[in-house]
C-alpha cells in the first residue's frame, strides 16, 4: 500500500520594517509548540498546484491579499520528524515585499528576524534558508528593489542592501554600481527630499533580471 503523506506550503515572507529585516509570523495558541512563533502555512488542496496554493496561503493565512509580494519556491522539507503529530512534507516559498501595512489577519505580525530565535517545528531553519536565499539573490538579481516602494532613491535601495546583508556599504561606491548596471534602475524624472538634505532622484525598478556585474557581498 502506498502511504499517503500530507503536503503543506509554508511561506517565508520578508520585508524591511523599521530599519530591520522582518518576517511575517504568528504565535501558536495550541500544542505542539504552543506559544512559539510560526510561519504562515496550509495544506495543499487536491485540485491545486503549488503556486496556486502559495498564493492562497499568502492571501488567506498570511492576510496579504493583492499585496505586491514576489513569491518563489524556496526548498522542500521532508525529513520524518519535522512534525511530531504526523509525517508532513512542506514546500516552502520565499516572499519579498516592500514595507507593507499590518496583515488583515489579527494573529499575524511582522517580527525582526534577529529576534526569532525559537520557532515552532523546523520553521526557524526554513526562515534562515529564506534569509540566505534573499541575501544571495541581492547579489546577482534585481530583487533588492522588491523591498522598495514603486519609486525609491538610491539611498533607500542602499539601506535595503545594508539591512538584508547586515553590514554598512560605501554610499558612493554603491551609487556608482547600481546606476551603471544596465537595466537595474530607471530614472523617473522626479525628485524627493524625504532622505533629508538635497533633492534626490527617484528611480523605479528597470527591466533587468540578472545583474552584470553582480553586487557581491565581499
């Protein structure tokens, strides 16, 4: 007899909030792991494919319907003891988003990644895998702009890189790299003073998907 193993989708949704890399989580109110933070997730329906299940969980469980969240499949987790109740295989998705309002689900909240030291199940491992994927993607793709509003300054983009990578960057060197990388940024023709000081040019994300040369962390 072929065993039937439930398959779930778990979401690592990251944003930069209050100058910290934050994840969308909820505190479990029942065993197992009562009182611990957990990622939003849900079981896949028989008629769903994986991307549809991830989109449904994002809207219904995470409480972010229609939000501008970049979703991509992260990894599959299937070791036998990851859920003490039964064998469950989880397909994790990584979501990157600009600073968003609170979730429509009251139990969900944005928490700094650095403070999520104990989580339910294997969710901390999944979250850290998502954080490392995000850090790596910022090196060679334009996804750093996914953390920004539709129009942003180079200084705002630099702060995203600094927060996600966890280290300061030289402002002039960063400005030179991002503005000379073909297709990364597009000038809007408008300026803003929200960074303080002189008016700064506003940009939007350009058509480039891969960055050449890459923005290396070293």
